[in-house]
């Protein structure tokens, strides 16, 4: 199947540019001195938007209307793409607050029986015990106590930027410890002995921690560790901390995913109204302000403006999906020549999406790719840290480059000696929601080398995984169900990735369609 060729540049060409394809020659005969023709505007310019007409450089009403609409449309598209991280974290916050009924700084959600496909979370996993809570620093600093043995944990700010790691990749190195989180304008106390100190530019921040399964693939150890040792409370209450409330989030049907329609701009407006303006650059705030989203003012577009923004978000959504599922940047692929079509969520290896250490600015497509796909922004997922953190590879295509179709049957071989210090897993996702693929038969659409110890292993130590509406005969223990009317994509996770993954001496093959 021929790859669908699209990129941010080509998509936004429709939304934010007016490219002259034909222009009438204009002689500089009306001047006393030579005037370079490239500074003059012809009386008529043909563009993809229509014919632009001028009188000696003055645009007529139709030209002004066409150009203005295109600029407004383009700013709507760019607002969707550039503020996607903020809207994504906002929906996680709203899902916790309104869906799960959780209060910041007080309630902690734990997926006691792991996360299932009922949860609408961007590429959540079925492999680790999540502990999730929100920190609100509007009234002062917050303390987080992390128990020993905690896996990868991260605090992200309201723009989904990295604040601090905890647990294994954090400064406590998995030994546990106390973290003091300082909010906007807050100063550290005179003594911070005994604390790991981090500062965030936003009031609302997300804390997500992961606990590992025990040797039998059970959640008990991680769950109990969080309930007995994880604490979140205001610094002002440090002498007598409040008790936290723990809530089991497994099987809750709560949405935490940002909208792909006009509602997206309303989600963003909530963030801009609540957070300090200093959290965003003036250029970003100016972009949002141009479409009517400005701190201290109501966001109330009229019918015409709402229709334009509805079109803008549709173009932005198409752009984001094209970037995610058909990136043109070679850095988005793990192997040369797009072998296996395995992709990375961090093109270029930077959790800040910086190009050439910032000399090339920010990789805007790379950032869009990640935040349309996933959550949790940490260097532990982008850097080469053998034995620590986790690494990911995802693919939405078979060996021939065709999108994965739930009506077909496929096979993927996980080579022997998978380079994971802890375990590997493979989870299947829905391309619409970017959450786990739902089916009645398999609420956990995944296979895990620790939890699924009944999987068949080949003589050479490799494991064949099968995907399709029905399990191939004799392969049910190695099978993940797909839905005939839907597409799917899959993510391989390596927990505690080892050198053979980074130097590619261990390599994934393609997902192959079976006859």
C-alpha cells in the first residue's frame, strides 16, 4: 500500500498560506528611480484561494476577506497543534476531578487490577500499577512522599512539560524519599534538608507513578506499597499531614482525552484562564488571543467564528493524524529505511523536542506526534538509560506498508532474549481513541512476558504473537483479539531496556499479514 504522504507543512499550506502561482508582470515605470520588482505587488495575483486584486498595492474588499479568513483559519490550526499538550493534560485533570471525583492534594487513584480497555487514556498500559493524582499549588508548595521500590514516576506541568522524575529514574533512585514541589512565585524554605526540590511554572500538575508486578505477575506488592507509603499533602501541613484517600480506578469508564472538535478550544480556555500567563510564551498567547482566547476575557465566538474554528480543528486533527501515522521525518522511525515501520515517540531523542540541542529550534511535528499519541513527558523515556526506565516502539502498518486491519490475521515474532531487565509487553490500541482496543473477550488487549507465562515459546527462545478476529488453531495463549470493523496499532514496551535495544543488535521484525 502506497504510503499516504502528508506532513505538517503540506497540510498547513491549505490553512495558512497564499501562494502566488501566476502574477502579471508589473513594470516600475511609475517611479523616478529604479524599483526592484520583487518589492512590488502586481494588480492581479492568482492563488489557490482565488484571484487577489489590487489598485497600486491596495487590496480590494474580496482580497482582504479571503486573506483575513485564511490567516484566522491558520491561527486556529496552529493553536490546535501547538496547545495540544495543554488541552491533553487539562482533560486528564478534568477526568480525575469530574469523572473519578478526585480532589487534588488529597485523593490518589490506583489501578488495583491494572488499567483495562474501559479506560479512555492515551496509550495507557496493562503492565504496571498506576498511581495517579493531581497537585494544586495555588495555595502553596506540596510534599510528595514516594515509597521505596517505586518504578518510573513523573510530575508534568499544565503544558505537559517535565518537572521532575521520581522512583527509579528520579533522584531517589528507587529508594524512596520526600519531594518538595514549588509552584509559581513560591520560594524554597530556609532549609530543605531531607527533600528533593523541584519547581513548576503552573498551579495544576499531574503526578503519575508506576509500580511493577511481582514475580508471579500480580499487582499486590505495588498496590500495597502505594497505599502504605505514598503520601501527598501541603507543605503547610507537614507537622500533621492529612491522610490521603485511595480510590481503585480499574474499569472506570472515564474520558481523559482532549477533543478533536470545537470543544478543544474551550478546554484550552480553561487552562489559560487558570494558569499564570508566564507559563506560555507571548507568541503562543498571541496565537490564542487572535482566535479569542485571552486571560481575563470570556471566550464567546459568534456563529461565523465558531464555524471557522470548527473547520480549523478539523484540519489540525487531520494534520496530527497524518504526522502520527505517516511521518515524513526519518527520525520518527527506529530502524533505517523504515524497516517494520516501527516508530518512536521521541524523534531526535529529546523530551523537549529540540533540534540540534536547540540550534534548530523545536521539532513541532515531533511534539505533535507524541502528544497526539501519548502522555507522560520525561527524559527517562527519551534518553538511553540501560536498565532504567522504559523504551517504546509502535507500528500501525504491516510488512507491506498497509494499515493494520482488524479483519485480517497477523503475526509478530518477538526475538529471543528480549533486552528488558524486567519484562516486555505488547499492547494493542484503537487508532480513533489512541486508547486500548476494546473487545468483550479481552478487556486487557495485551501480552506480557511476566504476567502471561503460559505463552508458547519457540525452540529458539522467540515468541510469536498473533492478532486477528479469531485465534489461530493452538495459538490462543499467544493471541490478541482485533475487531473486523476497526484498524489497530501496537506498542512494544521494554521495562529496564538493555544495551542490545539501544545498539540495535536485537531488532524487531515487521508485523506480517498471514494468508
